[in-house]
C-alpha cells in the first residue's frame, strides 16, 4: 500500500509541476480527454457521429 501511495503522490506532484509551467495545460489535457472519450464511445457504437463530423 505504501508503494501505491507514493505512486499517487508522484503522479500528483508531476501534474502540479506541469500546471505551474503551463497555465493552459489543464485545458489542453481536458480537451484531449474529451476527444479520446468521444472517439471511444463512437467506436464502441454507444453514440453516433453527427452528419457534419462524417463529411
């Protein structure tokens, strides 16, 4: 369990450093996560693409 806590702490510390160095990093990451989610849902057949996206 100690190893997992250290991994979580390191992960969060890394994000803190990224955010301190780039004030747009959070929005970039959020946008990429949204695109990835949409891609996965569309390819799993859980949502349909709109006509403008398929054109």
